[in-house]
């Protein structure tokens, strides 16, 4: 018989050693949060300060902003969220590499995004689902479940998650090195089962908001995108310059 020698494949890029998942995944508040009872402080695993608030705080915050700036409250919350998202992308770049020895350029994008959002889930901001099938066309849909804002306010008949819209748009703007915008196309506070956001170019977002104000549904908007009623105006590729 002829002996068959099987040669082991040689990879051009060697596998990246990863730390134990038990050291980087935090499945309960005792391991993710650090409570300093003497100082009265709560820090998360990334050494960021946290505060515990209830629904009354969220309602008071929103009502206070509406009292101070009127109809601009939504825009203000969006702007705060946008700046938060861009800053958080820089911090994420640091601890993602520290924990996993990965960057957004070397990691599976879905894995990286779920890793970024996990601390937000632990902090009570809800869970999400990201649709990346239209990156070449220049837009992303994001589904949010258990929005802290919408769940608190209940049914009010209009989108209320402006902070989330800004957060998601700011983060993706940093990741893809594009000036992206975001808007909420459906909301739990409008009677939907979950919230949905659209991230894309300012042109696409403005058109979407016009269609929504004219009575279009999310299904209508998706159909218009599928028919390329708005031509693809950018391609979303992971950039290596977002932390500079």
C-alpha cells in the first residue's frame, strides 16, 4: 500500500491567540460592576462611572429638556447621543484590543459590534440586532429591544429614542469614517413591538424622514430602497482612522 502523507495547511496569517472568554465576558452585575460603598461610586469593568436611575429620572430628564428648549429637545438628545457614540468608539477600540487582541479591521464585524454593545445591555440600555446586508448600498438597519426611554414613556404615538439614534449614528460614523446620520423609523412608544433605526447618508435620512412624515411605513421605505429610488451614494467599509 502507498502511504498517503497529508500536509498540514500553512496559513499566511497565523491564528490570533485570544484570552479565555471567562475573563472578558461578564454575565452578572457582580462581575461587570464594581460597587464602592465607601465612596458611593459604581464603576463598570472598563472603569467608567455609572449611576443607577429609575423611570422617574428618565421622565424628569425628558420633561426638563422639553421645558427648556421645547421642540429642540429631540435634536439635543440626538446630538448628545452622537457625540457619545463617537467617543465610545475610541474607547471601544482600546479595550477591544486589550481583551481580545483584535481590531475592527481584523475581527469579524458582527462579533465586534456585539462586543461593543454588550456593556450597554449590562447597563440596561436594551439589546439590539444589526442588519449589515446593505453596507455596499450605504445604509444599516438596527433593531432595538427594550429601549430604556420608550419602555419608560409607554405609548405616546411618536418616536422618542433620539438619544439612541444619535448614539448608533455616532458610533458607526467613527467606525466607517463617514459623516453618517440616523433616525428612528419605528418605535415601541408608537405601538410597535420594538424600535428600529436607520443609519446612512444625510440625503438618505432626510428622504426617509420625509416619507415617514407623509405616512410611509418601514415596509414602504425598505421597498423604496430595494427599488433604488435613492441611488447608493456611499459604501461602508471599516476604517482604521476612527481613533485618531
